C-alpha cells in the first residue's frame, strides 16, 4: 500500500481531473466545502452546550478555551490541506493514514470516524424530534426521527451537488443566527437595546469581572473545558472527506480551509464573548439555550421559537454532513478492498447508495440503542465517538508528518507543492501533542473518562481484526 504512494502522487492530477463517469462526481465548489465544514461544526455544541462551557471556565476562561480550540483547528487544517491536495479522494482520512503510516492505521481511522458520525446521526434525529414537540406535542418523537431520516437520506441520494446545496442553505440559517447574536448582542453591550424593557443590561465586559475574579473556578476549569472545546470544533475536517468530489481541488481546497478557519474563529469566539458578557456565568445555560437568553435580553420577540427552529436546523445540518461522511468512508474502505465490494457500487449520478443505506441503518441503530440500552451500548458508542474525533485529528497530523518526510526523501521538492503546511515539522508535531494532551486529560475528568475505557479497546480491536483478516501479501498491480 505505502510503496504505491509516490507513483499515485505523480500521476493523480491527470486522472483526477478527467471526467469519470464510473466514479464519484467532482461537482462541489469552495462555497459548498466551506458550508459543509461549517455545517459539521456548528451544532448543538454551540447553540446548547456553550452555556455549560461558560459556567465551568468563567467568561474569560471560556473565550480563552475557544481560542485554543480554534488554534488547534488551524494546525490540523494546515496539515489536512497539504494531504487533501496530494490525495484528493473521497473518504480521504483513510487514504492519508494508509499511504503515509500503514494500512492498519487507515482501517482503524476509517471505522473510528464512521462510528463517530453514525452515533451523531442517531443523536441528532432524537434531539430534533424532542425539539419538535414544542410545536407538535401530540406527535411521537420516533415519527419525527423517521421523517428527518427520510429527508436527509433524500438529500444525499440525489447527487453530491444537491447535498452540497442543501448543506449550504442549512448552514446559512445557522450562520445567520450567530451573526444576529453577535451584532444585536454586541450593540446591546454598547448600550443600544431599544426593544428591551430591562434597564440593567450589562455594559461592555463588566460581567467578566466576577465575584471570584477572572477565573472563578480556577484555571483548572479552563483546562478541562478546553478538552471539551476540541470536540466542539469537530467537523471542520469534513473538507477532507469531500475532497474527492470537489472541482479543481488544488485551488478550491486551500481556499475553503482558510475561509473555514477564519469564520469559525469569528463565529465561535465572537458568539461566546457576547454570551459571556451578557449573561452572568453562574446563570447561563441552566434551563435554556444561551442564544435564547441573549435574544430575550435584547427584546427580540418570539426568541424561544426562533431559536428552536435554528437549533433543529443545526442538528439536521450536522446529521446531513455526518451521513455524507459515513457513506464516503465506507465507499473508501471498499475501494481499498477493506470492506465488502457492494459498498463501492455507485448510481448513475455517482452516489455510493449502498454505503449510504448502510450508514443510515447505522444511524438508526444508534438511535434505537439510545432508547433501549442508554447506559450500556449507547454509552460505549458515544464514548468511542468522542474519542474518535481527536483520534482522527491525530491521524491527520501524523499522516502529514510522514507524508512530507517521505515526499522529500523520494526526491520531491517542497517548492513544487500546490499547497504546503507552514513551519514543518513544528505544525504537525504541535497539533499531535495538543491532541494527545486532550486525550490524557480525559483520564482526569470522571464525565469523559469512559471515552478511554471504550475508545482504546475499540482501536485495538480494529488493528487486531485487520491483522488477522487482511494480513495477506499485497498483489502487485500496474501503476495507475
């Protein structure tokens, strides 16, 4: 597997730029890539759980934690950019690790990421169904789960461009809500809140000076929160998954990655700063979305209903991106010969429909386990999913390190790369170290330690299965 990398790297551009009627279609542009990544990242973690982050770290601590998270995203995306152009194929994380580290690592990476999003899909369907009961209390949650599952399956089954368009508009709604929060909430902090009846709205950053100081729960609270923030930024790597269906990847992938990092930095840090400055840290996120709290404080009518719609959109958007990712991972595994060949079948529009169907079944199985066995099976699935995000980021950074080193050793010139991550090898080493630190830190958090209990054995099982199932000598094949 690894020995074929230089040959594929040399000849890929011509083959990949040519029309491929029998393969995945290159029909997505940079705006689709940006919104796919934004759609995967911006979800319940920002709209619902950000209040908990602020309550644990304090106002200033939460802003610092999200800045650190954005920095790690930048490091990972820098590594991802170089790899995505070198190997612009669908389900790319699997390919990166297989070519640069070893096929067993690629196999484990693919199944980790597939399970991560399969669990997320089930969770998003359940949460969306529960939120719909605000307006339709007599309709059972499972009915909405089936409706949303059918809708997202349809978006993904038509074409990759149709999926990209649907994700673009899903993400537009979420981004619009965040911009409204930053603009209206920010204006209120400067004293402009004509719709509010309250005369005691906080001014600028006065809420940052709490009774317990700038870090009311100590700096340890910031460190623990920073671990969770890494997970909040998961989904940014979806650009790599979509690389195989992107037009002109050498130009569009770096452009999309730069835009994604900048927008995430502005949206996440900006939103957290406004929320932290508006709502006292010991009152935020206890009984409602902090977005509802801020919009209500500035006098926006029907704030709760508006945000209920936005949060449902956010959940479905994340599920939409997750289903896309799951299907491409299974397709990639089958293409490498590490999964049943049926998963590689494509429709006339270039959609891996069998892989898509299996992924949807996986999401529904996760949904069922959340009801039938929430404290056993579902706990294990959620723990592995949380572990998987950082594990995949570590795989990306390690793949970049070994890829660049092998590229130079084989006579390649860094100047000839269409995109190169800066400050090599500092960037991949620092990114890997920070991700590893977050996994080690999980061991000291009782609420997250289950991720290690289930995640490490799952990875070990993937390596063991690959060793016994695929440890046959690779058959030589002519260079493509």
